[in-house]
């Protein structure tokens, strides 16, 4: 398996998912791409190739690790993976985080082959760079605001701080919605307003849910003239919650102690296998007859019965065993250990321990 990972093409491993995404959506369907960027923290790893410093999940300083970009396209009940990239600031090809994101956005546009994609992004993407990037190709965006800056509000003479202005907006509509995270209904109050960016009018929507202490402040280029259009912006952003389980799965698996391979090729290949596995568990296009999925299921003690589809626990367990197996194989290979002689020595003993090493 280790030799397979060293030779495997991470892009080809994900080709079935991207091909499925290309074929899934009708030409006239509205497609929303939920983007997520997270740090894969490896605080105790120092020997992994291209290990770099990344921002801790609690935002308190940095830690060793890698950065993961994921993107899932959504239209109604249809979902498909369109972005997957693990990158490191220590590789020779690295230029900047923005360039890495730009490449993934370009890949998603090529896969979906359409104009008018709506990019749904969290606070990390709240910058003029991403706003300009998302507005290319006739696309649109809904981004959760995370940075305060001076803006010119439509109808006001003086520039104001964006977030301060948003917090002062009074509710213009109220309704009750079901909140997936809380699994209950909550009161939703919506406010909206307009501000200028490079001569273009952008809209701000403040969504205050009674079950959360802080409101969601969203910025978008989509039209917001009334309560229905403000609700549409909120609903587009809330689609993130339907796919967050996949993002969490990727982060937990790649951040687990089982993921300890050293070579950059193996790191990328295992990350693609993890994405493929997540694509199976969360119905993003990977099928049970995929050879990699079948191998992982068998490692997780799947019965192999045709009428017994492997479940999440079996698949996750198999993925963890795969990661452990690859890590052990890689370390034995680094130490130049002959595996057959090692197992014979373990089973039957040996008077010459040095014979387990390759000459």
C-alpha cells in the first residue's frame, strides 16, 4: 500500500468525484459552492515532508500542519465535490495562500462549466481579493463578514465602520425558522442595507437568530430590496450547515494521530483517499463498487455481503487502519527493514537481529 501511495496520482484518485460533479447539474440549475479552508494541525510532527506553520483552530498562535481547501457544490438535494487541495507553505511551488485558492476556484469553474455560480464562504474569505475573485465570470457571492473596515454606506455622507454600522441596523422583518445546528425552531430577525465597493453597490444582511448570541452578518452582490430577498441570502449561507459534516470529517481524519506518513506524495494521496471516503459517506458521488472504497471497507471489517452496504463506522475504521498501515510501512522502508524477515523473527525468534535489515 505504501508503494501504491508513492506512485498514485492524487488527482486521478478524485477523478470519479469530479466527473460526477460535471455531469450532475443541469445547465439552468442554480449552483451554490460552499467553500471551506481549515488547518490540518500536526503539533507533534516534525519529520513530515513540507510541514509548515498554520493558524491554530482556536486562532491563538500557530502550530505545525498543512492547509486544506474543500468545496462542495449544492443545488437542491444534489451535492458534489468540486474542490480539494492540501497545500503547504514549504513546497517549492507555493506562491501564496491566495494563489492556492485561486487555483481551486478555477478548477471548480472548469468542472461546473457555467456562469452565475454563487460562492458561499465563511469569514476567512472576507477580503477584497476574494470578492474580486468571486465576481469574475458573471458569478455571485455570499460571504460572512469578519473584518471591520471603512465603507461608504448608500444614503450616508460619511464613511463608517462596516460591522459597527451593521450592528446598529434595526430589524426589518421577523419569522421563525428551523436551525439544523440546534435542531429546533428559532426566531429570525433580518436587517439589510447597501454600501459601495469600487463604484459597485454591495448588500449587507444581518440575520439574528434567537438561539445564538451574535448575529450573522453577510455581504453579497445579490439583490436585496425586501424581506424575501434578504431571506434568500440567509438561506444560501445556511446551506453550509448541510455540508459541514463533510468538512468536519476531513479535518478530523487528516488531523488524527493515525495520519503520520512522512513523504509529501503520500500525504497528498492519503488526503485524496480521505476525500474519496468522505464522498462515499456523505453521498458526494463515490460509490461502494469503487476499488479504493472496497479496500477501506474490508480493512474496517466489512462483511463483504452484496446486500450489506458498508456504513460510516466501518469506512472510518478502515481509513484509520489504512493510515496506520501506511505509516508503519513507510517507517520500515526508511529503516531498510525486510518485512518478511521481520515477521519471521517475531514469530520464530532469531539469533541474529541484524538479518532483518536489507543490505
